[in-house]
């Protein structure tokens, strides 16, 4: 599969987190709804209130993935305010844990946990968000030793600029110019998957000379953290937001530092680019979204998939984004 394929043409699904469980591919997207709210940098036009899960055993076949229906709704989450944004799911000790981002009743984003006995749910949310969590876009990465790490963070509407050293600032501030870019965060989870086992740590991306990427670098982190391993190396991939790229950096530890590796995907139609990368049946795939099917309603997104390839030295070959 070298041509991107749409996965859910009948609905607007975005931010697809793909995982393989029990030999089957499961895709956990966010769900775009018509909100009637004008587009703004805080993302208020994203009226997202539930999650579906899709699955398939043949991603390259003609049949579309099976929609298993709603697995979690804001109405079922005790601490919910609004905007059920990106999520990811990880298996541990026979249970499936959905880590999600949601605004509380004070309009502050936190991460939450919901649990299921099967990858297709339904998922039961915990009564409170994860202590010490903030911002958006969680990726739950299970390493070879069974430890689970959650990567998270997003600028602007994702509220990451409101925090320094895991403390809420009185006045939010974004780094500018030659200052080091504001990084994503990572925290190892406790064995019971209910809380962080440690304080979140910065995910530092450096250039070839070992210097942190600058705030004005078009390849700096903005949102959409994802982690995968390839040939023993850790690949941290992310969206650059307002420069509209998907990029990656490579490290020797789940904590980094990560050396910038290149661009995975050039700009697509629609403001945001959000993705996941997974190996399935011996091939690697990039799941992402664009706004082509929604026409001029550019914030309504549709998820899609395309095969990715690595060079002999472990770099990811750049894919050209859909422009029409």
C-alpha cells in the first residue's frame, strides 16, 4: 500500500491511534462533530464527545475496518467538562487501558484512564483524572520489559504553554526565537496503570550537534506525540502544528534525548496533522488524517493510512501529503 487509503468515509474521525492486539489491528480515533463554533486557536470548534474503535485483520484489503461503536462518552466520565480529544490504548496483564485527554469542569485539560476487558471495549472511566497530568495527546507506549510510558503535550489549545516543571504558571508563555522549543512530556506509569509512577519529564529533541531545537525551528515539537521501536531504537514522532509537518527523532532510551531524524509527512489539507505508526503483518504503516472529504469545512477530518518505508540506515522515507 503506497497510496493513502481513507478508513472511515462515512464519518469524520481524526487522530488515529493504531495498535495490534491478539493479531488484529485496532484503531482508536477522536471523533469530529459539527459544532457551529467559528474556528479558533483554542480548538473550540472541535466538538468531540465520544470515541469509537475500528478493527481489521487486513488493512490492505478492500473491506473497510469494522466500527465497533462508541466505547466511551463524556456523559460517562465523572470529571468531564468538554472536548474529548486524542487517546491511545495499551494492554497490560490482560486488561486494556485507554488513556485519554479531556477538559475538566474548569476547562483545564487533563489525562484520564478507562479500563476494559477487551480491546473493543466498552471502557469504564476512573472517577478522577491522573494526578499531576495536564495538556493533551497521550501516547501509551509499552516497552519490551513491560513498562508503560505515557507521552503527552500540545501547544496553544493544548495548554502545554501553561506549565513549567510540572507546575501551573500564573501567566502562560510560549518560547520564542532562539529559545529552546517547549518539549513534550513523558512519564512511566505505575504497574496498576492508574497513576504516574514519577514526575513527568521533558522529551528533548536535539539537532545533529546535540543542541535542543529552537522555538523558531519549523521542525520543533507542537503536539501529537507517538513512540515506536525499530531495530532496537526509540522513534519519537510528532506534529509541528503551525508548520504542518510530521517529524521524527531517534534515541536510545524512552526518555531520550532524541536526535532529529527528518520529516515523515509533508503538509496535508487541513490545519492539523496527527498520527500513529505501527507494524502489522511485517509492514509498517502511518495512520493520519486530512480534511479533503469535508471540503471547505477544513477542521472536519478523516483518518487514513499509508505504508511507510525505512532506509538501510534506519531513517523513515518522507511521504508527500495529500494536497487535493
